[in-house]
C-alpha cells in the first residue's frame, strides 16, 4: 500500500493502515489542511470526481470535512479534471478539489488541489498544506457556521461551450469534414462529457468502455501496450480517427485510421503546429517530452522552453515566457486561451480543426512532423533505494563527456546532439522513470537501459 505526497497532490491506494494509504482519516487530515490554507473570500469550494470505484466514498469524506470547516461545497459530481478547473473560475470559488488518480490503476485515488484560478497549487503552497497537515492543529466550525452542499451538474455543458467558443476551433469546418471516430473513455467521465462535445462538432462516434463503472477494462494509462482493443477496432477501416483519454480526461492520445498509434508525444506537437500557424509565439513542455515540439516551434519562428515535470511547473514556465501553447508529452495539451490546465476536450477540438482544414488523413498528418522515438521505462522503488545517490552517480558518469549537456532541475537529463535520456523519481507512483529519445526505438532503448543498469547496480 502506498501514500504519495507531491506536487501532483495527495495520492494513494485505497484501504490499509492510516499514514500509509488514502483512507478516510488521512483524507480528513489533508482536506482539513487544504481548507485551513486556502484564502477564504467567497467561502465556496468546488468538488468534482472521476468514475473510480472509491470516488463516492472519497467525495463524501471530502465534502463532509469541508462543510465541517465552514465552507460551502459546490459538488459538480462526475467531472473531468479540466471541467473542475473551469468550474472554479466560472463559479468564483476559493478553490477546488479534484478526486482522481488520473492514469493510475483502479485501486488508487487522489486529491488534486486547486487555487482560486482553477490551477494546481504551486510547489511552495503544496508544501505549506503538507506542513499544516503534519501539525494536525485544526479548528473546525461551530454548529451555526457549518457550510452547505449544493449540487450542480451543468459544468460539462459549460465546458463544452467554452471549447466551441475558442477562436481557433472551427466548428463548421469540422462538421463539413464528417469525421467518424472511435473513442476509448476507459469506464470513466470521458464517457459522459466527450459525447456532448462530439455531438456539437457534428462528429459520428462509437465508444469503447464508455460506461462509467470505474472498473477499468484495461490499464488506464493511454499507452500503446494498453490499447489493443481500440487499435484492433480501428483496423476495421470504419473510422477516420481513434481517440483515447485517461480516467480524468486531461491526457489525450490519437490512433491513425489504419490502427497504428499517432504517438502520445505527438498530440501536443500536432496541436501546437496548428496553433502556431495561426498565432505566433512560444511553447513549453516538460523535460521528458519529445524534441519535436522544439523543432515545430522554431519552424514557426517561436522559442521553445523546457520545464520540470508536473503541470504546475509547465504552466509557471508558460506564463514566464508568454507561451501560446504548451503541455506535456504524455498527451497533455495546455492552451491558455481556454485555461492553464491540461484539457483533452480542447486538444480534440483543435486537432479536428487542423485535420479538417488540411484535408488529409491522420497518418498523413503524422508524417508532416519530425520523427523521434521515445523509450519509456520504469524502475520500481524499494524502501532501501537512495534516489539522490543514484542521481549523483548518473551526473558523474557524464560530467566529463563534452557532447553531453546535463540538466538537474528535475532528476537528471542528459542531452546529446542526437538523443537524450531523463531519469527522475515519479510524482505519482513509487517508481523511477527513465525516458530516452533518439532517431530509432533501438537507440533510445539502449540509452535508457544503460542508465537503468546503474540504478539496479546501486539497489
């Protein structure tokens, strides 16, 4: 059993002992700490949840705790992460809590914490919440000052409308194209909100795993190894595009008309290429994302910048460099014209607009971008693993290599002229991620395995 406290929120497996898992007592503690920390203006907090099996239990504990702290709760029910982010802004709330473990398997859940802008707390703010939680010096509201819960299920529709209203989303062009798509919404909230978007865009569709049961039909991370079902369905030739989202609909992957992966790294690249063709500016992604975004950005006359992994790190850098588009290579598109958060609905609408205007197939579109291959490996951590010592060892390995540029703002990334490798401790799982990119998968995997051997030798 695992409890992880990081920049990505409070995340853990359900059940087990207090202090080691995401259980009712720890949910109360961290929710109380958040309510103690968040500046109180309207006295309202938004709560939304994905379709996980534990979501109802966690929602009840979170809402009851916020009421006990004297906050009014706007319960928007089943909702994607970007929907909840927008609901905070649209309702003028003081903040929000998203109950989702994103791409993690069914036994996990999490509390993602938002500020009054509907954006994730900064690392400093998150650290303060954790410090408050550790002290456990809490004060709850007296009976006359308890909060109330209001249920509002209108925000899916309001989210969809905000996407349709974006200047670079051409609804008529998409309708005219007459797209047919297959969607895997992995038994969560994508099965509720995506039909509303696709209906408004005039797209015909078939859903796989569309029922919101929370009992995921396969591993919910939208990687090729988990998507054989929709890839086989695409090979029937009935569709123009396959669309895959994770349980909270902030990650987005596409599948070509022939059943081959478009590549999750190229979700952001393709959307950015369209946005930059219409709006001059800069881009940002994290250190573990493909170089193709840099190439596309420079082609359009912009400047690319890299951030540490974690959505708030990316959005902070985007604001710093005034980026017009950004995100993460895991399929996360952040478009500031909408809001500073990864949003699969925005990504879908912009991608379909680009595809409609270019009049090509998805596989033909993929061929327009630089071709890199990323190997994504992982190493499970043990209690004895000294991650800091491992990172020092890796830096020492390449310190004397004149062709290597070492970046240690987030783990260690080694950049070579024709390839790179990035080793870092995950914010969301008890693992070390080892990502490497090169011209071929064989070259990328070889580089990643070289660093993995260093880790295994030190464990």
